[in-house]
C-alpha cells in the first residue's frame, strides 16, 4: 500500500512539472488605460523634435490628464503675458515660463520682437511641482507652449536635468500659422478643448515661484 502511495505521488509530481500542467509565464503588466500613445518622430516637424523623442497632440494630452492625471504633470511653459492675454488650459497643473520678456521689455531687432531671457530656474521649478504632486523625474511630464517650438527646447532642458518621460505637446496652445498669418491650423484651442481667459493665481507663475 505504501509503495502504491509513493508511486502515485511521483506521478502527480511529474504531471505538475510537465508542460501541460505548467502555468503560463507571467505577462508584463499592460500599460494603464490613461497612457496616451506617443506620436512617431517622423510626423513631428524637425524644429519641434526633442532629444527624448516623445510627443503628444492636444487630445492625447487631454486624455492623459483625464485618465491618468495623478501620475502626470502637465505644464504650460509660455510667458506670463501669453497666459494672461491669449488664454490657458485649466487642465494644466501649473505654469513655468521657459523664457520670459526682459524686465524693461527691450526690443530685439534681429528677431523683430521683444527680447526673451531664459528662465535660470526652469528645471528646478518643474521639479518642485513634481514633488508637490508626489511624482519623480521618471514620471510623465507634458509640456505645452504656443506652437511647439519652445516646449521642445524645454523638454531637452529637462532631459539634461535627468527627467526621463518628457512629452512635448507639439501643436502648442494656439497652433501653427495658416497661410493668412493666423494661428488657426491646429493646437489646443483649435481642437475644441477647454480653455479660458480667467487667470488662476494657484496655477499661474507668480514672482519667483
């Protein structure tokens, strides 16, 4: 009787270790439903490409914030004047200018516009907003400017500072210029997404914050 029990035990052990009785190998976790699909680099104009090669369209960014906002930091990097007078998206977490008009609004003859100075604490300011949301440099950051050029350079700046998932919303808030000189081609406003002129001190860049 004991011999039969031993033989039966061996048979059961062999069956459990055979391919037919083995468990399927663990599959990698599926990405969260809120993670937007990145836009291929080939679809992004060269002037708007970044070192990390991560891009989103306006609706991608809106969807990421709607479905996975707790793990995403969405920053507008335009100047304070742009935020104040051309509107902004309430979905953003905050506003950190990448460049800003000089203190006395000096004129730049070569560029044909007011001079812009780089924000010397741009990366540090974004880091503070990340920390306030309980996120790290390895979490998703989305940047938006007027039309996608500055957000690309800002993304490169953050990549240099060790950020690993920086997406440029490459159509910007206002979009690209049409042949008639109007920003009516694409962008956040032209996508029909929520925006407002009403300022919000809690989200706007104030002083050295």
